[in-house]
C-alpha cells in the first residue's frame, strides 16, 4: 500500500462565464488550474491562501461537490472520479468534512442525537436502538456531555456547535478529514481548544487531515507540511520549518505579515 492516502495531479476546476440571450460561454474562471500534491497517511497538510485563491474549490473537488474539468484525484490509489453507486457511497463515508459555519452545517430541525447518528444508521454502522449510546460516545469524544443529545443546534455556542460538527464527521470512521476554515469563525481561546481537540482525534483515530485556512498562523500549530495557493495555483510548498522559516515567495511573506502580532500597549 502506498504511503499516500491522497494524490492530486494537475487538478483543474474551471467555471464558465456565460453572456447573452443564449447564455453562450465566453470564457472561464480558472478557480483551480493545474494543482498537484500528495497527502501522506497520518499527516496534516495545511492549504493556505487568501479568499478566492482556490483552496476551498480544491477541497470541494476532492469531496466530489465540484466536478473537475481536468486532472485526477486518487484516494488509496483509486481514481474517485470514476466511482459510481455503492463504491461512491463508501468513498463518501471514508472522506468527511468540517465546514466553516457550524450553524449552517447543522439541520436546525433535528436534535443532536439525530444529527450525529443519521449517517451511522444509513451506512449500517449502528442500529436505531443503538443511536443514543453511539451519540453519547461521540459527544464524549469531543468533550460534550450526553445530556445535550436532545437539544437543538440553536441552543449551543459557536464552539460547541463546531465540536458537534467534528463529532458528526468522525462518526462514520473516516480515513481522511477535510477541515475547510473549521476554526476561522471561532474566538481565539475557543480556536485553540478546537485545534487541540483535532490533534487528539488525529492521534486516537489515526486520521489524515487536509486543513484549509486563510490564516497561516493557524497551520503552524497543527500542520506537518504547508501548501500556499494563489490564483488557483500552488506557489510554494514544504514543511512548516521550510515555508515559515525561509519563505521563497513574496506572496507567502505577505501572508505571514498579515498575522496579528502583540505590540506595545496604547497606555
């Protein structure tokens, strides 16, 4: 078996620009244009760049939410773009995602128990009778009490909702977890707690992470390697020490300079 869980080669995701009464295609927005990288098993790979650089579009292509117009995406050596039926359903179980906005990610009409265990029942990982016990186990794994199972998403803080989203993601026993700006909407203190939680889950569950963020200061605390994207392309990549210690690209230096620093007090 290869050391790489994910292999992306020359990935292209272009969106058509249409004009006129007949909506003719007059051009394309090249959101992702020739991106190639590997993610090793048990590794956390940080993908960094400003809004609109193509990092989230890349993750959505891996999740098969956006259809690529070129390139290949292989997970465990299998070209996922060829998957259909049961093979596609199994792939969706093995690759899960935590999105930026937890409130938008959770069904407001479902209880936390239903949210956490619906996928498990669908994929045959637990029976209807086991839902409460499984839900309690998942909440415990992210530091929340089982008494919250009967509550609804609006009754939680942003940090608690994101923990619930993480619990839902690990419920299906994935191999690869994609975090798309998973901590950017959280307060700094809560952000640190969630990052620590993700690190603990990575070790306990032997997960591989694709961690997407615009904040290069975040990835240095969680990532093993970093990819820097700009205008749909990878402009720099390497270990945290290589990229952050000696950035080769001016764009990377701009990202590093944008991280807030504690200065002298005003009074």
